[in-house]
C-alpha cells in the first residue's frame, strides 16, 4: 500500500471517530434537555406505603386519680373522678406500671371496669 493510501485511510478513520463522538455527545445533550411527556410511574411493587402509627393509650395514676394518657405523653388525655386509693391492691399495682392498649374501645371498657 502506498503512503498516500495509508494517510487517506488514517484521516478517514479520524474523521469518522470524531463524527461518532460528536454525535454521541449531541445525543446525550438532547436527552438531558428533553422534557418528559408524562411523569414517571412507579410500579405497584415499588410504591411507598405510608404507615399510620397506632394510638397507644396508657391508663395510670395522675394526682391520685385514674387517668388516660396517649403514648408517652406526660399530659393526660382524660382524668376520671375515680380515686386510685379506692381501688383494690391488684388494680393499684397495675396502674402504677400503666395499663396499655391500642384500642379506644378497650380503653373505655378498662376505665368502666376500674371506676364502676
């Protein structure tokens, strides 16, 4: 092969490589600046579910009365007119530790049982 043919092939190769690089670069720029037609969708298996925490009611003594607290709140949700001192020893002991429940209905039944 002559020198002239080799030089021509080399220049043609450089030209094609440069064109390929510029084409790829322009394609990336076009994709980055393009606005999507629709917002992306998340498949159902990857969707994020929001967990709602349960309310925890705690029945315990508050200034000598039976009271209801929510979770670890130091402020009572409800104070009954039931004196802790009038309850049996077993109930007073449970109240000193706090009686926990996640159900409002069960909390109301417990108050009814304690204060009736």
